[in-house]
C-alpha cells in the first residue's frame, strides 16, 4: 500500500522532478508534487510525496527528515488525511 508523505520547509525553487529524485534514494516514488499558489503559480514551500510501500515511506522519513534539499533542511512526516472542506462559491 502506498503511503503519502508531507514535505515541509521546501525552497521555493524546488520542482516536482527534484522532489521525486531526492526521495528516490529512499525507495519507490509513486508521485511527487510541490504545492503552488493558484494565483501566482509560486511554490507554497511544501509538497507531498507518495511512496510505493509503507517500508519505503518509513525509510524516507528516517533518512530524509532534516536533510538539506536546495539549501534548506526539510521536514518529512506522514501526511494527515485530507479534511473535507465546504464548497466555495464561484470566484469572479
């Protein structure tokens, strides 16, 4: 079963591909996504990485939490389930 990881304290320059490559050292990466602001298209400084197994996820947390990526020490932990949000009205 794949495990989703939260990655915080990312440099604003980190791309999805850089994040994927960084986590590949710990195991099979299913997906990697840096979260960006929808208006400015600028990184929000965090992202999510989905690892191929629980073992790979644990290894990634143990080995990569506190490691430096693009000049910043990153935070890696298991992502919390996404909360349900109320529907927002149309934006004009």
